[in-house]
């Protein structure tokens, strides 16, 4: 039944309540759409003693975290009391702006992927209590990195005349763009702008938990031979994709030393076009941003548990 027609029909409250109660609690998109369908329906969700608890559980079940994105820091409506975000607002924001995204790594496809792994993670972690794994934990929980890391890139160049910040730099790779740049000779000549693909427009991707089982501490190993300043993270919440992307973003424009660049080039000669001479290669390898524009991240690969949490290396294409 079309939503506009449903709004005009005066359904009895018992029927509306039955629809709410019979819908899968983890089906975040259905519940947000139903909530927004009419004030009468919204009242059913808001009538409970702790209405935000429902949305918190729905977000957790879909692998969606608080993320500490810039708008949460600036908009006090996200943080009403006790430092806890408004999960209803997070849920509505995610679905309203991103729930029907057609990108293969986002929208309902991403929600379904997250739900699948959260169902498996339930055997190892309690709701809202991400694991803190150390070298002595001996935890059997799977902590593989989210595949989104292999589909998020950064602009090729830093441009002071554009809106900057990680959310307007990091973006989903267009589905028709080849991941391996050496096979795409025209890539470096394309416009370095990605409207509709920036993380600012994809809160579901940014807020997704970084690992299969939610964890609250992590260690990131060297990227392009460079040690990240925020390599060790320990948070009072589950680490998200956005948290890791922020750690990478903080290092993008750091100049690599000759030794770092040389070591990287020696190990990744096949990443660079054959027609480039050695001088061109080193000129293109002077920062992490430039290297990632040629040789993007394929995945974060779990290495071992450490005192700072599970350690991940960056595997590049």
C-alpha cells in the first residue's frame, strides 16, 4: 500500500501496534519509515518508559555506532544527557539520508551485511558492551575488518578552496571505477571531486562498526611505511569505520622520508605505471595521500592481539 494512502486511512491503534511489535527489531529501515509515517505511529514508539532504548538496540543490531562525527560534536541535540547520544536521531538521520542508497556497499545491502555479522557476534559480546581484547584475552571472537575499508578512498589532492575535513575528503569509490589505478590510465586526469559519494552523505558507512565483532580498542600498524600518530585507539564505545578513517586522514599529507618512500617503492613497483621513471615515482610517493591515489587500501588485515588491542596492517592493491 502506498505510504501516502496509508497516512489517510484511520487504522485502529491496535493494528498499528501489532505492525510495530511484529516487525523485526533489527529492521532499522522499516521501523524508521514506519515511525515517520504519521504522528500516531510515532506516539507508539515514544510512549515507552525509555523510548531511546528501542532505537539503541536497533542500531546495535545493525552494527551502527555513535561514531563521534562532527555534527554530533556541534549539535547538542545528539547529546541530551549523560554524554549518551540520541539513538532515535541517529537512526532517523541514517535511514532518511542513506537507508535507500543504491551504492552496492551502502544502503540496505550494508545494513543486511552488518545484521548478519552482529547475529554471529552475539555469541561473543553482550549488547552495548564491545569487547576489549588484549594479548592475554584469548578471545575466540572473530575480529576481521569491515570490507568497507576496501571501498573508501580519499581525494588525490588537498584543496584549500574546497570544503575540507575528513567527511568531505573520504568517499566511497564509484562502482564503475577500477580499484587498481595502474590499469586506469585516465584516472589521474579526472576531476578530483566525488559528489554524492563523500562520507558526509553516507552516515551508515561512517557509523558501521570497524570489525565483525565490536571492539573498543585497536592498534593500526604502519601505512605506507609511516607510523600513524593515532595508531592506538581505546574508546568507551565500539570503534567505527569513521574512527579508523579519521586516523588515516590525520596522516594523509604528512611528508614521507626518503627511506619510507624508498622502502615502499621497492615493495610496490607493480603499482606504478611502467612508463614512469624513478624520479616520477618518488615525486608521486612523497605523501600518503599521493600513494593511496595510486595504490588504494584493499583491506585491513588482522595480525595479532596486543596489549593495545587487535593489531591490523594495511594491505594495499
